């Protein structure tokens, strides 16, 4: 076992898995809102094109649905991490991978979440999930630093 690998409690991996589910929830909600916009078009005066101003929503529905499915990878990775750690295997690579993937997804999910109704709630949940993952990933580094600077 790698030094500092056991520093994070087992429960934190479960919390990280639950928190990372916020990504899928945000994209499901975005797909639902975009689908409502497709089913209830707002006519734009003078726009005779088929679909009119709703074509962006038509393209967004399958994109958001696909992203919601892809973001299910985050809770899966955290679950695999928890199982590997319970068996005594090193998990730092999985933790770093999960954190980096969530950080990259945050770049896309944060603007989507802020455009939704009650967007502050989704944005806060996404930010909390990434900060929690970052804290878990950086904890071994902090514990080594504390040990090195301890009197």
C-alpha cells in the first residue's frame, strides 16, 4: 500500500460518488428543459424557417441526454475506487483520474447548470462535487506535508 493511501476514510469515497451524480442530474434536467422548448415552440415573427428559433433546442436534447449517460461514469469510478480500497489495493490513480475527468466536465456542465431554472443550485452542487473530489485527491499530499512539518 502506498504511503498516505489510507488517509482518506472509506465513507468519503461514497460521498464523492453521490456528489458526482450531480453531473448527470444537471444534464438530465437540461435535456428535460430543452425537450419542453422543442414541444412548446415560441413563434418568432417573420421567421418562416422550419423549427425557427428552436433548432438549438432540437440539437441540445440528444446532446444533453448523451452527456447525462456519459457522466454516469463518475459515480462508477468512485464506486470502483471504494471497492479497490476496501480490498487494500492502491487507489490514488483512480482518484486522480476521477478528479481530472470531473474537472473537465465541470467546464461544460457549469454553464449548462447556470442557464437552468434554479441554476445556482446545480452550479453549487457541481462545484461542491469537484471540490470534494479535489480534496480527496490532494489529501495524501497534505498528509505528507503535515508529517514533514510536524515538530
